[in-house]
């Protein structure tokens, strides 16, 4: 019979306020404070925040707020009005279109 899962409750308002202030939270410290392991805390934070937080490894790492694109840019990403390709299409260059005879 498997062990029952431990119920972990995080104070997301305090975490959100700390992230908004620009503080870097340590995953290991949060796990230690809640008497659980880091993967459990990471899973809970990923479920709650989604892509708005990032986890950085290393000595200077931690949990940080991800800088996302502004809303006006997100709305514009779907439209291709005024799009100019860097490279012309293959049909514009006769050497790139058609069949090849490799000998």
C-alpha cells in the first residue's frame, strides 16, 4: 500500500509579492520550510504560475518572474501584415527551382 501524499499548502500571495518585488526565491529553502522535497514545490509552482516563472539552476539561481512580451505585441504576433521575408522564395531564383540531375 503506497504512502498517503503529504498535503502542502503554499502561500501564493506572499510568493507573488516577493516575485513582483524582484526577489529571487530559492526552491530548496521553500521545500525545507514546508518539510518536503524540491520537486514537489516545483510542481506546485508550475501548476499555479505556469510560464510566468522560471527556474534557474546554480548558485545564483532560484525562482524568478519570467519577463513576457507585452500584450500589444502578443496580439500582433498573429498578424503578418507588412511582413517582408528576408530571403526571396525559391521560385524567384531559377537555380533553386525545378528538378536536378546529379551526375
